[in-house]
C-alpha cells in the first residue's frame, strides 16, 4: 500500500470513526450523565463544532489524495468518492453554520434539531461510503 493510499484510508477512518463516536456514544452519554439537558446541550454543541473541523480536515486530505491519483485511476472510479467527500463536507458546513446557530438560539428547536440530525446522519453515510470505497481499493 502506498503512502498516499494509507493517508486516504486514515483520513476516511478518522472522519467516519469520529462521527460515530460523537454521534452514537459521546453525546448520548452527556445527556444521560450531566446534571441538566442545558449543560449537555452546550457541551454537545462544542463537540459537534469540533467534529465539523475533523470532517473538513479529513475531507481536504481525501481531496488532495484523490486529485493526486486522477491520472492513474479512472475518473469514474474516483468521481464517486469525490462526490461523497464533497457532499459530506458540505453537510458538515451546513450543520455548523446554518443549523447549529438556530439550535443554539432555540429557534423552532424541534425542527432544527431534526434537520441537523438528518444532515449529521447523511454525513455519516457519506463518510462511511468513502471509507468503504477507499478501503476496498487497498
């Protein structure tokens, strides 16, 4: 396995694994164990914000690796991964800068929490598909 292939696999694993850890374990544990939902919500917001930057960093690494491999791999094969990476990154940005401020402002909380949850889940699917495809190549 080449160094670039290892880097892509690491970035994809970091992205998907961090989404899984934050969304499936850490945030539910906050709400189960902190004294109030307000405290848990404030900490969850910070964790989701940090997760956005992990997603963007991982996505940028993946984009650089994909760009560097365009000549040696058919664009059809890489195009699907490229689209998944860009979609996942856009979802992360939309949640961070579009949905999260509305949740923090407690603006129609049920609606925006639902929208954010769906977008987070879609980002998780994108990251998982990227990990699957990158891992399958090696």
